[in-house]
C-alpha cells in the first residue's frame, strides 16, 4: 500500500502564560509517521500526550513550528489556493463530543448541507442525494433532517457527526476519541460503524484513543505517544504481544481486560 499521509519531524508548540510568565509547551515533538492508503492507524497514549494536537495539525487547525505534512506526496504547508480549497474534500474529522460539535440552532439537514454549500457548486438535487446517501451509510432515517441535535441520543448525534464528515467524500477520516463520551453499548455500535465505513467507502482512518481494547479490535497499526513523542510504532498484534518500550508495557498492563 502507498502512503496517503506522511508526517516528517513535526513540531507543534503552544505558548502559555502563568503568573505573567510566558512559557513554551512542545505538544508534538519531532514526530514522524506514515499512514497507508486503506488502513486504520491508531494513535494511543495518555491525555495530554499530543495525539489531538497532531490531528489538528493535519487538519490545519494549528500551525506547526517545523517539520512537514505530506498528503498524497504534496506538502499541505505549501498548498496553493486551489489545493487549500480542495483539502477539506480529502481530510475530515469526527470530534470527541457529539454534544458540542453540532450546532444546536441548526436542523440536521442544515448541518449536513453546510459543507456542500461552502465547498461545492453542486445542484440542489445533487446535494440532497449526497445527504441522503450519508444518512443511509450511518444508519439514520431521512426524517432526521427536520430535527435538531437535542432530539437525538449521544450515539445518534455521533452518527450525525460522522455523516457530516462523510459529506465531501474524504479519503482520510480522523476520528479523535469518537466514542469516549458514549455509553459502552453505544461505543461498540460506533466502532463497528467505522469499520464498515472503512470498507464500503474505501476510507483511510486515523483513530485517536486512549482505549486500548477499542484500538486492539479496530486498528491495523498502532503508534504510541508519550510527552509529545512517538516512542513506538508497529502492527497492532505486535504492539499488544511484543511491546518494546517500557511505557508501552505499562500502558498495556493498565488497560482493563474484558472477562
């Protein structure tokens, strides 16, 4: 498989001010990794290790200090205006909390139509067909279009968020802790949905989570992050059965096991 995304020596820093003293926090520290077309690559690690910051750099929500991010061999940091306009068609994100990631004042139809209105010049009929297909893919009825987010359960809201991410037919879907805010029974449904969408839509998925049981079930390869660094990377089976780094061993030993 070819590399869809390649990250080279990426550094992302934040400036914080405490007691009028300015300090720099290196959230991502010289990270390099590749995500192959058609795979599910999982990033694991404790909260604050840099997983989400890395995903925000990939989606251009934060600007790296140094390093590079290549999508299909081209640097996203050197995009032309046209390439920058096209980028949202290729890379989309599902955020952690479906309660806050959907605009409560917009109906579901408006939420799903908005990316098409901003990024395409499709006809009204084509937009409607795309929206219908996205809802079908996530297992929601068309009647959902006339309702507001508060009229749905957490799991249904996350399905809506996934449908919104699929609207532009991306090649890479970034799922940042997409089930951590959901009940255990609903988590399984969303995880299975992502696995199905990977096959049906030929998606590549970057899955970010601290839940190692979910990662073991879902991912093809795993990267372990610790204090901003990628300290270990391997196929999922090898990570779980033959971890090399002490931190990885501690992380695996602390994960709850299912009886």
